[in-house]
C-alpha cells in the first residue's frame, strides 16, 4: 500500500481518484465547485506534476478517464453569471503535466467512457456527438436529432453510455421545460451513424441517470436518487442490448445490489463492485464475474485505519471508517479517507492505493 497526503493542503472537497494504465495516480481537490487543483503521482507516490493548465474545471477532477499514458476528459466550467451557459473543452493531461487540449467552446460537454479506449462526447450547444481515441484524435462526429438542451449548470450533463462494441447511447429530456415529461434515447453505432429516437420509459431528469457498461454486451441504467426512486438511490432501473430500442429489466444479481458502482477489472474478466450491501463509504469491494456471480470481498479498512477519520462515535459500535474507493484501469485500488483539520476548520484528505491490486 502507498500512502500520500502531505502534498495537498486542507480543502473543502477531495475527489475520487483514478489512474492511467501505467499506474500513475490522478488526485483532485477543490475549495468550491469550479476551482479544482490536480496532482499526478507515480505508482510509488512520487509527485510528478501539479499542472496549472488543468486548474479550474471541476468535471475533469471528478470524471477523468485513464488511458495508456495520462488522462482524458471534458472540462466543464459553469458560467460566472446565473442564467448564462457553461463552456467546455476536451483535454488530455500527461503525467508530466503537459496537455493536449481544444479551446474552450460554448455548451456543456457530456462524456461517456469507451471501454475499448477513448471516449464519446456530446455537446449541448451544437447537438454533436464526437468519438475520440485516447490521444483525442476524432474517430467520427455526427449531429443528433435531440431536443434543445441548454443547461446552465455543470450538474445537468446528459447520460452518455458506450458499450463493448463501441455503440453509444445518449439520453435526453422529451420536453426540457417539463422535467417529468419523460426521457428519450438515441443510439449511434460504432461508425457514427445515429438511429431513431425512442422512449426509454423513464421519468424525471435525465441528469439523474447514469450508464454502466455491461461486460456481456449492452448497457445498464442506474437512477442516482431522483423520482420515482428517491428512496432507493443508485437503483438499477433498466438494461439495453446493443442498438436495441426496447429497454429490458436488469438481471437479478444487479437488482439485488442497488447503489453499487461497477468497474471492469483484469481486461474485462470481471467487475469490482464498490458500495453495495455495506453502503456508500464502506472500505469494501466485491469481486463479480461478468454474469454477476460473487467471487468474494476485499476489505481495506484495517489497512487505512491508522490515518482515517471515523464517522459516528469513535468509541461506539457504529464507528467506522469512511472510504471513497475507486479502481483504475490498471487494477490499482485507491481509497480516499479524511481526517479533521482543527486549526483551519477544513478537512485533510488522505489517499491510499494498492498498485495493480486487480492486475
């Protein structure tokens, strides 16, 4: 286990981390929603860079995608004035702090990770969907016949999913002026050809939905806690076969695990399931086969107990360590913990990782 925190001063927010395929760790902290600092460390914990070019775009700190060397993603910056539109750019950040990036442009960028490498990005202003490889070279670009969606907040990004065959699915509101009017969907095949618009059968805001790529093909859809599933946040509500416009139910094993986040491990041989019955913030990962059979659990709490803040009464039976867990594309497991920083009233965050744990 590697443990590092001294390079980061106390902050209001510490983000979930990830790695690239070489095991370099990306760490993000913020003092408010749109001011994010990034740090990149090598697998042994040596600080490689603190790139100033990446400061200021919060979505990258939360949703960066690790590639062969470095990280890619969309940077969204909310407007400084209420009612104006956010702007975005796509960025590749190298371990040494170097960047490859586009200029900031109007509109909100919604990204979906390509499980075979790269990403797909929807731009709200132009309704364009672009597939990028891991070096940010466009594979194709197409315009989608979706409703006018002009959000003023970074949090209102639309769901974009990419399956193992590189088909992508975008969800959008049936009527942007009526959030409960229903959610529509449109597939685009691996060559960039869009299909027909269809009704997904979901209600509520699309921004409250999230895709997970199925290792057996297709996509799973998860409701993060909006109506009608506000009492079961993280409930998986439907599944999509590749290019199919008729969503179906989720498999039983997934329905029994609301709230989990699934990350592929060992080249798609299985999932690391974060969360689940132990609840959010547990230092526990369940290992699952692609069809949902459990291979057991890994508990990381004892490893991080010496430097972590316990929520609840420290002396009581409910005391437990809060872990923000993630798994990078090289199999590295990262646990973010926190401790009280009494002099400034801020939190000090600690990052612990186990290089290539799920190699």
